[in-house]
C-alpha cells in the first residue's frame, strides 16, 4: 500500500510539475509573441516615419527644382512673347510702308527709292524693277529718277516683277551691280536698329 501511495503522490507531483512548466512555457510564449508584435509595430511605425520623411524630402527637392526653374521659364516665356510682338510690329510696319507710299504718291516714292539706289551705283545704264501692282505708276518714272539722282543722261528700263511686294530693285545694264530698295529689304536693313529701340523702350517702361 505504501508503494502504491508513493506512486500516486509521485504522479501528482509529476502532473503538477508538468502543469507549472506548461503554464510557464505558455506565459513565456505569450510574452515573446507580445514582444515580437510590439517590435513589429515599432518597426512598422519607424518605417512609416522614414517613408514619410523621405517623401517630404523628395517633395521639398522637387519644389526647390521647380522654384529654381521659374525665373528661367518666366524669362523664356517673356522673351518668346517679346519676339512675337516684335514680329507682329515688323509685319505691320511692312504693311504701313505700302499704305504710306500710296498716300504720298506711288510714282514719287518709287522714283525716290530708285534714285537713291542709282546715286550709289556706277554707270549710266540701269534696269529698275517695280512690283507688278505698281506698273501703273511707272509712267514718267525714268525722268523722275534721273532728276532726283542728279545724274544724266541715263538709260533706264522699267521692268515689273510679280513677286516684289513694293519698292524697287535696281541693277545696272551689265548685271554687275544690284541694289535692293524694296520695302522688305529696306525694313530688314533698318530692323536691327528699330528692334533695339523698341526693346529699350519696353525695358524702360518696365522699370
């Protein structure tokens, strides 16, 4: 009986020991799991903070790049707009040249332009090319050119050109000399100076 009793007591002690060990293991496992979860949460929060900080830094850099580009872009747009305005003024000036010649008297204007060219050229034999639309003003043009040029006698032949927009082109009879005194060519020669004056005037108004 004593052996049996000792066996039962030993069994109870073994069961109690197993129960305590199991409870300890479970408790330790729960604590470890909680710690792992806490660490994971902290790591996730830290990763989130790092991502946010990285995104904010990237956004700040992008903003700085964009702000740095603003003056250059604004300058480019301003320059493009200025050139567009200048081109418009140039085209309008060419239109007004024809209108002004019409008002002043086409024959007198053509004679003056041709005489200016002839006075800078050598020889006595010249071909004066006028726009086809100005052919009606060519009557008496040779005499007017000779008088205004202060040279004579001159041999002047008048030709018409469909492609000429106004003014005259003068060449000598041998084709060695040519002076383009068309409205377009005159405007091109004067444009650099006119353009500079327009720009200076615009810049003065901006200050």
